[in-house]
């Protein structure tokens, strides 16, 4: 009986160590977008090597009450990017292919998540 508990504990410890030692995954490349600054002029924003399977709210446009959405996203990463019209990956969504062409100014976003297909 003690051997069974010791074996179970050892397996659990190994699983925990393997989980802690696993590297974080990230998309390689850049995700570009445009947004209107406080001066009313368009500016360029970039997410470099963003984490995958994590919702990223675009920092410059995260508050719908005080900013216009970002627009014209360009996914230059090696992962697919799902862009959302609202913060926290909510609202309508569209998927942009890895290393794709720039989207039009009409495609607006407030958040994005990266994933492998």
C-alpha cells in the first residue's frame, strides 16, 4: 500500500515538474494595426512575438468608451490570428492567416488571439 502511494506521489511530482519546465509558446513575428491617437491622427501599433492561446486586448483601444477601434490589422506572424471587435476577445470575429496580406481599414478590432491551425 505504501509503495502505491509513493509511486502515485512520484508520478504527480514528475507531472508538475514537466508542466513548470515547459516553455511558453509564442507566435514568431509581428502583428501590426493602426489606431487613432489622442491627436486624431492614425498611428501604427505592433505586437511582437505575441503569446498564443491568450486573449490580447489592444492597449491603445481597450476602452470602447474613450477610443475608436484599431483598424487595418496585418498578421505577419507564423500563427493564425483571430481578431475581435470588442475587448477580451468578444464580439464579432475574423481569422487572419499567418504571413497574410494587410486587411483593409474597414476591419476594426479591439482584441486578438493567436493559434496554430
